[in-house]
C-alpha cells in the first residue's frame, strides 16, 4: 500500500509507478519521462513505525543537501512476511533508491522488524545519518558526491 505522495510531477501526483519500461496506473513509464537525476525513491515501513517521521525528514534533508530538491519519493507500508520477502525488506524503515537498499546487509533475512542504523560515533539510531543517505543518493543520481561520510562500517542492525 502506498501511504503518501510527496511531490507533483508535471502537474499530477507522482503515484510511485513502476519505473522505466514498466507499466503503472496510467500506462507505460518510459525513461524519457524522468527528469535528469530523477530516481525512484521509496521508504518502506511497518505499520505505525516509530521512526516514520524521522525517516521522511532525514530523506528530505539528504535530498535537499544533494541538490535534489525536486526529487519525489513515496512511503509504503509492508503488511506481512510475504510482502517483506518480495520487497527484500529487512526492517523499518528501509530506504530504496531505484529498487536498491544502500544500507543492505546480505546476511540479514527479510522480515517485519524495527531497523537500527549505526551512527558515526558507533551508537545506534532509528534512521541512517543524513550524510550517508545523501552520499547514496548522489552516487545513484550520477552526481559528483560531496564529502564522503565516515568510513564504511558494517551494516546496520535490525532489532525487535
């Protein structure tokens, strides 16, 4: 279920349609429709996620800091284990950029759980650091990345 729309595109709501070459609710969505640097960005959540507002805020900040102020994103609730497995969802919130989780841990199985992210000082937070998310967005958009966030660390953690 798509929970929210976060931008108008061409005067119409962006409905989180599939992607280039795929079919959405209004027909084919071709690559020519996408703006320069435009990406499919989605925040996956469990229902009533305690970090939903923080996730949306950190994503908006990272997009703005990357110069992607017009970029759209959707939020989607993952309702059950089967949907978690189909989406590769390993905890709430999960950020997908063009269908890829930039914070993925290949050893973590899909499931309905809270997700924790390591902070630069080694602590834990319910959302990733804005600089790390900005860096992932810049790389995916083909932009010249700004200063790199802290050195790569082991993946984030999921908790119950």
